C-alpha cells in the first residue's frame, strides 16, 4: 500500500468521529458502563487512547524523553495500564473526553509536521510515521469496538477499516514472536471483503495457507475483539490456522484474546 500520511490522518479522523459520536452523548452512568475488557469501563477505554496519543506525540517530538519512559514501561509492562486506569478514575468524564480530543489533535499535528521519512521509537521496534498513524487507527478501531459492544451500539465502518486489516497482516510475525514462537516461513494469502464489497488482498494468491472472509471479521480477530470461532472467516492450512488463533495487531506482551461465545 502506498504511503499517504494525509490519507492515514483522514482515516484516523473518520474513526475518531465515529467514536466521539458514541461517547459525547453519554452521561456519567454511560461513561461508567463496563466494556468487554475486564475492569475497563467506557471511561478507561477513552483514557487509554488519550494516554497513548500523548505517548505517540512524545515519541515523535522528544524521542529521548520517550526512551526514558520506555525503560520504566519495559520493567513493568502491566503497570502502564494500571497507571492510566488510576488517572482515569480520578477524572470526571468531561475531563477524560477533553484529554482525548486534545491529545489526539496534538498527536496528529506532531506527526504531520515531521519529515515523512522520520522513524519514531515505540514499545516494540521503531516505526515509520505511517506505521505510527496506522497503529493509532488500529487502536482507535479496537477500543471503539469495545465501546460499541458495551453500549449495544453499531460500530459504523469507515475508511479506517482497511488500515486495521493491513496492520493485522503486517503483524503476522509479531503474533508469533510475542509468544516466543518461531516465525513460520510459509506464506499466507489474505483476501477480505469490505462492507462496500471491495476486495482487499495481501500476499501470493497461489499460497496454500489462506484466510478469506469479511474484512470486519478479520479486523475483529487480529485486534483480539472476537474469538475466531465467532466469525465466518475461512481458514486453510496449518500456519494460517495457528496465526488466526494467536493473531495480535498491537505491540506489547501477548494478549489473552477473547473466549468464544459458545463452547465448542
């Protein structure tokens, strides 16, 4: 996929608009609604996004400061989540919303004002600006899905969905390495269909291992928002099957994923 930072920024803005439409009308009770992520209310979901938008801006504008924070984070990976949750619980919902809106605007301004060839540090390997923006799209989509699920609302698809699927494919190796597993050399072909029936493909169509189906189902699995058994994805081959059982599009320790809705 060709790199277009402004296009990625537009995708992020589109997904942000969808998320804000879900949370802006909420009262205090709505912000306290539990989400599918254990221990996370809607408020913690939005605070999480705000925190990592700030981190992305710091990584872009002050890499040395980010590296200092990264050292502490690597010593206690789970501590970041708890610190964000504590900060969120001490805030009013309106403050969390303002934090998210301002941190997102600052992050976008920071990344778009840099040379497109700039690489920035992150919690995994350093990333290009395009990858940094794509990661923020994926995180927004994933946490937005949790919010939509919590509220019983429809997660309206946007142009950002393609970027979520793209990072899902690109992080195949990450899904294995985060679990200490050897990265398979067997290629996997991915073909998914967007809500508007456009078909997106990655890899060699002649590959015997393959994943096909709805783009939304693929995005739900790689962001660990649905168990693969709760989707209609068609998976062929041992490598593709193993990948879809551990797929992880986000950085950090191996996620626990979601349990299937019905025992099989």
